[in-house]
């Protein structure tokens, strides 16, 4: 005998443009019915039984909850998602809490489905949270494995107002069963659409907006394991990376040791990982470097080749690290360190 540990939800039931698109209540009752099938695929039940086996109640009172179950069963039948009759095989709307019913799940013309694990199902405590989870999990194996969804689309999926839908989505995210990557603002000034999935986004995947919410908006203890930088030096580096103009409206650029800090942090991240404080510094540096790489290229006066200042700064930082590490490995062999070179702010940045 084959035992299933999941509920099969046909994707048409989750598609907001499908004629079979279910409400949150319908999706929950459908899931309970699916769990109750016997070996022949039949479901022998009563509205009261459905209420008793369900871990989420549809109303504060049992009487009202059972009435909601009755209305939902009729709605599922009218949508042709289930077949529903009384004990005599008659289709009727006139049944009570303890009346015996025979139900059968409808078959669809497509086999694409979403598997709802029993353990996940039992752990969800709100009906709309279940709907949000399934809407996201449906895309687990598609594309990047993420669900890109706007506020208006969430309202359409959950069949409720936009404000109610977003509240339900955010509550589901807060429970940890769904994860959100907040869209950054693009070059047009509009915010990109949020992305969702049921597994966490890594620090290398999250947007600047999500990174800020995760790290910068909470109080982080200043701690670094870098050998050549103190916490205060890294704070100064972060400030330079995040400052574009000074009080006199003059351009502010990172200096050589700021690039060295980024390279050191990138290496440490690959080898042992970073503290939350170090992650903030690295993100600030990488964001600033991305912006600098978009600047117009200059022409080398000797070779007449195009170059970007930021690329040369990074190369100088790499040479500085090589020299520093060589000195540390054999202090007596090298008397002069490239770390004593003139700071980047004194270079000719051009226009």
C-alpha cells in the first residue's frame, strides 16, 4: 500500500486567471478533503467531521464554522472542483452538520500540480497564510525558483482588497514559511516588484532594500575579525563609501585603504564568513564600486587607451595587499610598503 505525505493541489486551483481559481477558504477545505480520500478516491464525511479534523477554524463559533464549511462545499461543487452528493447519490444544498456526504475530487485536463507537505500544512495557522504559501511554492521549480508578485496581483490571487492581501503576505513572511526579497528602486525611480520563495534568500542574493532591513535598520555590534583593520577604521571606510559630497559640495571618493578593506572582506567571506558588521561594510563598498564602474572612461595620456579610475584603484589595492602580506611573511626582506603610497583622493579623477 502506498502512503502519501503530501496533498496534491492542481495548479489551476492556484491560477488567478483560471475558472477553477479557489478562494482561501475553498483551498483549505479542498486540502482537508484531499487528505480524507479512501483507497478508491472517495471521501465519506460530514460538515461536522470536516470541522473536527481541521486545525484552522473558519469562525469563532462551531455553528458558524460548520455553516461556512457547508457554503464552501457547495461553492467547490459549483466550480466543478469536487463532486458532492448525499448518501443517496443526490445533489442537494439541503444538508446539515451531521448529514452523510460523498465527495470526490475532480480530475483536470492538466497534470501540473503543487505538493503540499502534511507537516507544512499542519504548521500553518491561518487560512490566508496557506494560500500565500501555495502561491509561492507553486513556482519552486520554475525559472529562478522565485515568485515575482505585485500588490495588485496578490489581491487578485487571494480574492480580497489590496491592503488585506499585503497584510496577509507580510504576516506569512513574518512566520518564516515564505521569504521576501524587497525590490530596489530602478533607474526610472520606480520600485522593482518583490520576489518570494519558500527558502531563505542568501546575502549574495538579497537586494539593497532587503539588506538594509536585515542589517542596517537593526542595531549591530561593531565587531571585526580582520587582521589589518579596526572597527573604527571600517566605520570610516563605510562613511566614505556612503558619502558622495562633503559639506562644501565637493566630490568624496573612497581612498586606497577602502578598496583594500573590500578585498580583505571578500577574501574572508569566501574563507570563513563575515560578522553582521562586516557584511554592512562589504555591501557599502561593493555598491559604491558598482556605481563608480558606471562612470565615463578616461584616456591614458601615454598609451591613449581607455581606462576607468576605479579599476586602477582596485589593481593598486591588490598590489598593496601583496606587498603587505609579503612584509608580514618576511619583514626583514622588504623595507618599503606600498601601503604608504599617496591616497586615492589625491589622484586626478578627471571629469
